[in-house]
């Protein structure tokens, strides 16, 4: 990733260390469990997107940072819950044992619940600091909620889980796969961009540019993830790979094969770059899409 990405990632990383209550008192194990996963590293892609979109709209890092932290809290909750035995039953995440392996299933569920709820408390607190800009903050909070909820990530995950456990009709698999990618993965990537953009009162055309870029980039990100699951190693990825094929998961590679998946990834990347061009004056977003195309983890 380029130097600007790394600079934004470092700022977000620092802020993440201060956004949760300290692990003390009777609930200290819950708080330790939430901190364990939130502070385990990762690419911090979604926080960087929030900050970069806000910056493109002339909004300060200070005003946008709680959105960057909140979206990473929500992303982290989704990873904790996704790794649970009832879902993907994974033991490795971000190069460390998964939350439930360390803290037990019940605490992992509660840590996820807590991170999701705390994210919105964090956002409401920030909106209250800007009473003159309440509309912009409410629209940004709405973008986060829409991305995460029953018409976004959770909905996508539900179809993914349903297809894996119950099987999906073969003639519907292409539509279902698109739905899973657009919601499980792309919704939060698009939501991060929209949250940052909404803070700057965007025009309809600018909102559309961020939305279309986020959608294409998000689906590309998941196609790349499907390719990496089939071709990379557990050491490089920091999570178990090769499981998709082993459990017969509906993925891009399973449905279209490796070569067509790579071609689709390239096509989606170009689509994303075209969509963001009108607002991408310094080409940060285009470069990011290119970097994600060749990502190794
Ligand atoms: C449990 C509600 C609920 C949702 C789970 C995010 C998710 C939805 C599941 C994780 C499994 C998976 C492969 C999702 C696709 C999105 C994805 C590639 C997530 C991992 O995001 P990265 O690569 O992870 O940005 P880091 O660790 O870098 O933050």
C-alpha cells in the first residue's frame, strides 16, 4: 500500500487504542476479549476509506476519526461472529487464535455484541460534539447502519450461511453469489466511503461516485479473497485458507474458475477507477484499487 494509506492506517490504529473502555472492573474479561480482536491488527482498509473519503470532501481527520473507529469495531464484531463454531468455525484470524478459542464462545458472542453497540454510542457522542452539523452526522451514521444491518452485511452473511448449510438451487447460484458479495463484503466497504463522504455534504453526483466505487471495489475485494483462499497460504493470510473448497462454499472461484475470476477482478477494478474519477483529484482511490488488485493478504 502507498505512503498515504500507511499514514492514515497509523492514525486510525492509534485512535483504535483509545476508543474502548479499559479492561477493568467486573466486566474486565468482556473488555479484554473485545480489545483482543479490535487491536489484533489487520489491514484497516475500512477506516482508511472513511478518512480518505472525508479528506476528499474537506472534512478533518478529527471529525471523521470516530467513524473510522466505529466501522472497524463493526467489522471486527463480524469477524468474531463469523469465526464462531455456529458459522465458519475458524481457529485462526489475523495470525492469532480466534476470539472464542481464547475467551470461549459465550464471551466471543458478547464481545461482538458489545463492539457493535459501542460503535453506535461512539458515533452518537461524536454527532453531539457538532450540533450545527447534525444532519451531516445523522446521514453518515445512517450510512454505517445501512451497510451493517438487515439490508447489508448481516443479510449477505445470512444467505452465505444458508447456502452453505442448506444448499442453494444451482440455477440460482450466480444471483445468490452476487447478492452475498454485494452485501456481506461490499456493503461495509461502500458504507465506509459513504460515511466519510456524507460528513462533507456531498452533491448527488459525488455521493454516486463514492457509492459506485465502493460497490465495485467491495465486490473486487471479495473476488480477490476467493482467489487468495484458493491460491495463498495460511501463513501469508493469517487465517485458514483452502476451506471454501473443502466445505463446498459458493465462491467466485468455485462457480467461474480461477482464470475467469482473475479477469472479473481486473474488470471490477477498472469499473471502480472509472466511477471515482470525477472526485479522485490526486488519484489516491485509483491507486488503492490497483494495490488491492495485487494484494497478497
Ligand atoms: C457475522 C454478521 C456477520 C458477518 C460476517 C466479514 C464477514 C461477515 C465475514 C468474514 C468472512 C469473509 C471472508 C468475509 C468477506 C470479507 C472479508 C474478506 C473480510 C476480511 O476482511 P479483511 O481482509 O480483514 O479486510 P482484516 O483482518 O485485514 O481486517
